[in-house]
């Protein structure tokens, strides 16, 4: 019986714009370390594979009337938060997002190697190219790099970072007190990379990560995003709206991985999944309706604008969505919004309200109906598990750990105890061989 | 009676090349998180102001025969380690080194703000320009930026980072659940910086740090280093070899700060101080002699080469030091080495052996003689305290906390309990006003 994997998609703690206003929710759940500690310790009690932290490198590009309602405006840098959470947990994986467009590969390799050693092999790198064009303005540039160029740099960036990690043999650290030899220079080598985008000598000034490489995670669903995932990723965060979409994506990415010479089982497909739990399906639906009602229309229309990459305020709210041109921003959001509107026949207003809350895959029901739906996905070749999006904190997270996890465990679909100690072991991924050393 | 401040200079845990070989020392003290946790918790028990972590962005540029003996080759990125240490401590300050030459100011501002919030106001930023020219090769550049240019960029970088922190009023986060307003956009502003070196829009996507700004630390002792310290620093790590040197440096930097319109008491001068403790002075000297004997001559001559910025292997080991030309590398090391050789009439070999262990200010004696020397420094306007360098770990650190700290406390020179909760409060520094908001 196929087991599922669970990540917790934790930025900005809840994906839902109204989450911080829900009765009983912590309005500062995304920006208070003791609360984040309590949340990750609950996830670890629930035996989650990983805490997955998304990221932004600028305010979301939405009008200020919507932005002022968003709890995304302040949050922690993932590579600063996750080491702190590593120190207060023992087993759960820690996946941090880091951009290949606005970072240097030497820093990225070093920080993830540090996190992996500090956490005893629990680090994962969600490699992104950054969709928000406003990020460019915070990093000395006048315009955001074009989509294709970003992915070209990302692919080379991946080669450099993993090459820096491989620059150390696993046995390079000798520490022979008697002879005074600390490391064997024959077991460490410079990378001497000179590519079209990047030039990095190395070696890295930190030993090879505990896991060989931290787990590589990808989240793009454009053509270029899928291809880089197939070539490099070991876990994929994706956002299919329906099981059919999910099956298509799953088959496509696994086939691409196979065509690239990889074992398709070594790339885990984990869609984002927004979960609202009730004692009855109607109660769960009522909770979601209440939550959605906390989203202001200004925020809703702003979310739609972000998804589409254009200012949607000029559209007629009660008409169908007009045709939207492609832009250099993330293509996946635009496609998803257009397909959702078409599939459900939504007006601009309806689409905006749905997206202003959360417009992607949702499971709203009882622990039984949710476990049923999850089984349908993993048995139907739609996914290998999910990145769970909690509707508010801590209630939505506690409900999942206390009600859905035990139901999945009863069905033999989810671990009762961690069997390994590293994120690779949790996900059933092999340790990567070293390209330079036996 | 003047109180002193104590930082722990912790990279690469011990400054002494032979530290990892000393009997009873942990050879992996610099690269094992549980051991680092034990060390910082001991420092916190000793009421230290701060854990101070230096940094390198490449292997030290020494010949491989010396490098292979150095425990500096693997260590944690400071901004990854310190959040983890923040999570296992409550009061001690956390100072991380970050280079202005090889970083983006938006990242630096965001990471230190994150660390400050996560630690409840205990972060400090040791602003460096990076002396090792090999770093350039790890960051896509062919040559290291010249000394003057590095400092020019550093000064502007400081303005940008502090400007990003000031972009949020302290009361900007409203989180009004009723109205749905999360923050007040009139209390947050973009920086819109366009200078000769840097262009950054902002605002930062994290609220103003708990301390307003993390404590600003500087370590350069060149002319440019002293001037930027006088203008920006709140604590200065310096390396005078003697009390007379220290008094000169102290008077110079405090006078520069005053000339710049600052209160000289708001810039704390904390020299690095290598401390070896014995029950008698002779026992302490014997310990140091044993420790120095663990430094291989290859390492010694390499250290001398680094300090001078030239390859010293060609020099006659038994002759006095020949004249050394200035290079674009760190100027302070060259000056210190030349002055030490002259002052004590050392041959190249003698100088190398001293520097290969640690050639700077040392206090080798009993808790009584060490406390006497420290009092002479702070009463003699030589310093406001020290950054203590431990000879090996954990023994050298434990001895300091268990023997010297109580002696300083008995004399009324050092706190028995933390009085405040932030690093600023420990150091007696004011909270910086916000340049943009009341």
C-alpha cells in the first residue's frame, strides 16, 4: 500500500489572506518565534516529513489598499528562521526557499551545508527563480530578468551549488591529533567553474553536507519549471486545481525525469493542498465560508492581479475574465486562474474572492472524507503526498495533526514514528553519489 | 568604578592554530552543533555580553601544507549558526560577521532583522569588508576590490542597511482583527536609495528590529577602518599588542567619534585578548608553551605570510624581518607583525612561531594577575572590556568562566546577572532614533 508524504507549507504561515483574523487565530503566528516553535513541534509530533518555508524578496506587488491587509508584509528570512527551528526539533525536515536570481551560489551552498550539519541532515533547498519583478529593484537592478534567462541561470546555479558540495569527499576530515593533520587535501578540490552565467572557484569552506546534498525541491510549473524539476528536483511543490490536472502533471514530470535518465520514484510530487476540517462536511464548509468572508474585496482583486500579472481592478467585476496576455512573471499563476475561471464559469468578482482566500486545490470535509480524497490522489497517480496549507494557526494545524494524521495512520498510509533521521530518509530518497570522489 | 564588557571571540572557536590538538580539547569544537550549544550556554552562565563570530569567505590563502593543519577549513556560516544558538539561549548577545563586499544590503538587512526578532533583541552585525583576496574568486570576480573602494562601498552599505531598518516605524504593525488592517502603510516607507555603489528601493519585508538596529560592530584598524568605526560602530574589535598601543587606538577612535558628533561612550572598544589561566603564572606559561609547541612550522610560516600579505617562506628564518611592501590586503596584520618583530627583536622564525599560535595581546597567568591586567586596561583608558580568545575548547573557556569571571565579579567589575534583555542593554548603548519616523 502506497505511503504518503506530508510537508507543511508554512509561508506566510497560512496561505489564506484572512487567516490572521479567524476567531482564535494568532494574528502574529508568522512573526513570533515562540509561536513558530510551538507550531513546528506540533508538526513533529504529527510526524510530518518537513516544514516548508516559501519566500519573497520584496513586498508583494499589489496596491497598498490590499497590501495593508496582508500578513505577508513582515516575516522571517527562511535561512535565518530554519536554523533556529532546527535547534528546537529533532527529526522533522527543514526546507528553505532560496532564489537563484538574487543570490550567489557560494553563499547558498554554504548556508544550506551549514543548516544540514546543524540539523543533523534535515535540510532541503527549494530552488526558485523569484516571480515578483519588484525584487529586482531591491537588488540594484532596473528590471527583472526574463523568465527564460532566470531558468538558464537557475540550471547552472544548481550545477555550481551541488558541485561545491561535492568538492569535499565524505572522509576528508581526518582530525588526527597525533600528526596534526586536520583534513586530507587530496580529498577536497576546487570547482573552477566558468559558465555562461557564473564563475566560482571554490572549494567551499564547509564539509560536504550530512545528506551529501540537502534535498532539492522545485516549485515552477511552467515548461521551463517542469524541465528543471525533472532534471534536478527530488521533491516538487505544485498547484494542480483538480485530480485530473494533478495526474497530468505527475505523469509529465515523472516521464521527463525518466527521459533524463532518472528513477521516477526519486522525484516526489507533493501538491499544495488547503485543508479545512469539520465534524461534518457542512461544518467544514461553513468554516471555510467564514474564513473567506474575512477577505476584503481590495485584497481579493489584488490577489487576482498578482495571479494574472496585470492590474485586474479595471475589469468589470461581474463579467467573465477577459483575455490576459503573457508577461515575464510566473506563468503558472496566470494559467491556473484562467483555467479555474473557465472550469467553474466564474465572474471576475467570484474568481477574485476565491483567489483572495486560496484558489488552489482544497479538501474541505471530515478527517474521513479528507483521508479518502488523499488516498484517491496517491492511488490515482496524482501525487506522492501533499504540502498541507493550514487555514489558520494554530487551530487549523492542530486539527490536522490531531484528526487527519491519526486517520491516515489507521489506514496504514502514514508513518507512526520516524524511521530515519534525515529528510532524505523520510522521503525515501537515495544519498547522491559524489561526482568527484568515491 | 568602571565595569567591563566581555565578548567571546569564537571563530574558528579558538584563534590558536594548535587548539584542536591540546590534551582534552574537542578537535571538532568548531563544527559540532551540540558542542557549540554547550559552549554558548557556558558563556551565558558566565554572563558574557556576546558570542562574537568572525568569518571567512574562502579557504585562508596559505600553502596547502599549512592549510591541512588548520581547523578553519570547515565551519558554519555565522548567519546560519547564530539563529540556532539564539534558540538555545536567552540573554547572551549574538554578533555575526557579514561582508559588505560580497553581499547585497537587502539580504543583510533582512537577515539581521530576522535574527534580532528571533532572539528578542540580541543581534549584532560585525561589518567587515573582507581581507582575503581569494574570496573574489568565489563570487564571480577576477580580483579583490581595492582597500579604499571596499571601504567606500562599506560606508554606503551601512547607510542602506540602517535605512532599510528605519523604513518601518516601531508602531507600524497594527494587526487590527476587527478592521482587517495588518499594518499602517503611512508608517512604512521605501528607501529609494541611489548612490555611487548601490541602488535599493525597499521597503524591507520585515519590521524594524527589536533593538531599532542590531548593534553595529567594526573590526578594521587601518585609517579607513578607524574612520568608519568612528562614524558607524557601537563596538570595535581591535588588536593592539600592548596597553600603550591600546591607549593610542582608544584615544584616536573616541576622538574621531566625538569629532563626528557622537558620544564617545557609545562606542565600546573591545580588544581581542588571548587568555591562558593557571594556578600559578608559571603553570599558565607552561600551558601556553605546550600549546605553541603544537603549531607546525609550516603553519607558522603560513600565518606570517598571511599577516604580511606576502610569501614569507623565502625569508631567512634566522634573520630579522626584511622590509615588507604594502599590498591591497588587510593593512592591520602587516603593521602588527612588523611592530611585534621590532619591539621584541624577533627573528623570522620566532615571529612565525608566535603568530602561528597567536601573536596578539595575551594575558597568561592566574585569575588574579589576569583581573589585575584587565583593570589596568579599563582604568587606563585602553579599552572598555575585551573580546576573549580561548586557547582551546572547552577547557580554556570553562576556566575563564569558572575562575576569571568570579574574580572580576568579586572586584565589582563585571555583572553578576544580566540586567537587560538586549545586547544594547548589556553594552549600555542607546536605541537608535529612526531617521524617518518619530
